[in-house]
C-alpha cells in the first residue's frame, strides 16, 4: 500500500502555484521597522517574487 505524503501547511500558506506551474511568494522584511529601509527596498518588496528554479523541486514535494 502506497502512503501519500501530507502537504506541509506552513509552506502551502506561504507559497501559491501559478497557472504556468511556477511558485509565487512574498518578499521578506516587510512586516515592521520600515523607516530603516530605503524607499527602493520597500517598493521592490511590494511585488511578489517567484521561487527559484533550484528550490522549486524541493517546494513541489512539500506542497
């Protein structure tokens, strides 16, 4: 009998899959202490990022 691996809920809450199969994520360092960060840092971290190709295979197993 083959046992299915459970979804890691912590990862599933932080990463979502796009239609093309890429993994979308939020940028870090956005929660507080914003006055120490440059405007450019804050602006660029607003936009979602993608999980890198080297990490994608590991994340796919967890989701």
